[in-house]
C-alpha cells in the first residue's frame, strides 16, 4: 500500500520562529521544527511536506491543491486561526482529516486568541506544548488515517 502523505502548513510569522518572542514560542527555528517532523514521519512510515506562507491566498491555493495529492493536513494557522474564514472554508472543502496545532497555549493568552475559526472544521486541536504540539498532531493524524482503513 502506498505511504500516506501529510501536508504540514505553517501560517504567517512562523518563519520567524527562534527569534520571535522566544519566551512564548520557544527557541526552535521553523527548519528545526520541520526537521523534527520529518524524523517523526520516517518513524511513522509516512511522507510529509512542509510549507510556510505569510499570505492567506497562497495558503488557500496550497490547501486546494492538497485535495489530489495528500491524505491529511496538519496546520498551524497562526494568527489566521482567529479570523480567516477563507482558510477555514478551504480546509473544510478538502474533506481531508485535519489537525490544528499551536506552539503556545492560546487559552492562557489574550482573549482574541481564545477562539479559532479553524477548530470547528478540524478533527482536533493541540496547543501549548511547543514542538510536541506538532509531533502529537502528526501522530494523531496517522491514527485517524489508520481508522479510515478499517
Ligand atoms: C500561534 C498562536 C497564534 O495566536 C499566533 O498568532 C501565532 C502562533 C502558536 O503557534 O502558538 O502566530 O499559532
């Protein structure tokens, strides 16, 4: 059976990881996060592709392309989580399993971060665990995909 292929998307400002508010987001760079995800993917026997953009439309284009090429999506929508109906609609339209992740505990921060318009169309959301949010999110998606096969 062909290996499952998961698209990992990072939203705006996440390219600044490592230098951006390290007391909130930690000191890992985005490359280091992607590297850790790639290592976990290898162990899990799946393929991943990581992509970051600061632009809503570019992310929407990528999500639309995912329908044909990927089995699931792992996303940190960053600030778009809190207001992007365009991203939400695109993710929902794919019909693919979806897990939303955040490095920080968004519920322990400013009130505007307490609501995500993405979570409502996701299988689940993991936040507050730094790199572990991403790694657990990837593992959760693999479990969701395994269930689909029974
Ligand atoms: C974030 C949380 C968002 O509120 C914020 O806008 C980000 C990063 C996180 O990973 O903790 O850019 O998604």
